[in-house]
C-alpha cells in the first residue's frame, strides 16, 4: 500500500483512511453529507495525489496521443485540456483521462490511480512503432482539487494569476501559495467550480497549509463520489470499463473519427449501427439507496440491466444512480424499478445532471 505525500497530515486531521487503488486515502473527515454541502455551497479541498501523470514529449508526442486516445488532440493548444479515453481493441475502454498541452511538444496525461500500470503498458505497446518520449511522473507529483463556488474568491490572495479568468478545461502554469511553477487547472469533477493544483511532492505541504488557511475545508473521497454522481460523471471501474464502449456510456462526444485510433473502425461501425444498451440516469420515487450491482427492472418486473453507481443524493435527498439498460428501455421519463434487496422501488429515468446549481 502506497502513501501519498500528505498521509501524516490527513491522519493528524482525524481523516478516516481507507485503501483505494493501492493507496491509503482519506475517505472522510467530518462526514460525507457535511463535506458534500461544503463543496456545493462554499469551498473544499481534496487530496487526489493518487492520480497518475504521464509526460509524452518530443516531435512524435501528438502522433502517439492521437493513436491511443479517442478525442482529437490536434484541437488542443498550449493552456488547454481535453477529456478523452483510451479505447481498447475489443470495443471497451482502457481508461478515461485528461490530456493537457503544456508546451509545443509536451503533453501531460492524467489517468486514474487504479490504472496507472495498465495505461502505461497500453500506451507503451503502441509507442513501439511511434517513438515518442514517455515519462511516468506519478510518484513525484501531488494533486489538490480546490472545489466550490467560493474557491476563486477564497484562493485569489494566493496567486498573482487572475483565477477567475481560467475558463473550464483551461489551465495556466504560474505561482500559487508561494510555489512558482504550479499547474492551475479548471478541470473539476464536482460541478461546483474551482480548480486543481499540480505540484511536486516536496511543495504540496506548503500549498495545502495555505489553502486551508485561506478557508478551504478538507474533503474526502466519499463526498467526491456523491458530488460527481450528482453531475452524472462516469467513474472508471463502475460506469465504464474494459467491456463498455464509449457510445454505450454516452461518450460519443469524445470519440472523433477525424483520425485513425485504436479500434476506430469497429467503433465507427458501432456508431452507425447503434448500440444495444445504454448508460442511463435514474431517480428513486420512494425512499431507498441504489447500490452498484442491484438489478434494474422494467415496469413489469423483468430485469433490463444493472446499477453501476448509486447513492443517496445529499443535495436532492433522493436515491439516484446510473446503470446500463437495454436500448428500448432507455428513454427519458421511462418508469423502471430498482431491486433493493427484497424490495422493488419505483424509479424514473431522468436527464443529467441530477444537480443543477
């Protein structure tokens, strides 16, 4: 089990630490509902230093990224970021990721912690014929996500950069909390605004302390999950994996056929022919909490799919979830049922996001 750089700080703060993706991680401090509300209404800080970071550099960098990712990275420019995925050879997804263009021939790929080795091996396999320079810097860098509607206002005193000017999916390299070359990025996963700070492990304690001093409350991974689910953002290993296609998962918008990429021919055919199942969002009509793996039933009680993510929404005080159902049962406003242990709880398929600010 690996420790992130601030492990002792989280323990000293009384965080409940749990093993997650091979790391000891803070899952909660004060409790998920309190932390969730802090991010929706004020400002919180997550330590997500378990995430993986790869540098892809040199004259062949873009060629490699174009080959292994589904989105069109040629549309990037310095200071811009892009959500994408690594398609596998069998129609599924190796991982989802964010691609940042740092310099003319330097890209930062940020991947899920549980997939660092898998992703590295996947990209390396395709790089054999391309020859880009690759560096895995995951163990050397930390990542803090400062999230909430008051994030910019609370943190502005820590930087000479105008934080309010950083648009969604843009970033700057500049000073933050006394560190000269931090990456300040507006690529949040909560739907409540804010930004992320990438820095070296040796710098993260100073940044953390100043962020807390400026008014951010520490937030754990449990609230991160309820926040992202209220927005309908996919979580790898739950809502997308090696067996789910981008089109089934509603990620056609990051799948661009303006270039050749891994398995692009088969995915183009799938787009043309249509999918047989689809990831949908649903809201329970009665009290209950849907959990991953619970059966999804049609109005007559026939199983039509399974829940992939579910929770009691702190913002809505209702059970919400995502799950794959057969395409004929996927229409918005369709009445379904979720099998919660022995009970069949009525639910409705709804349009995302669940939470609207």
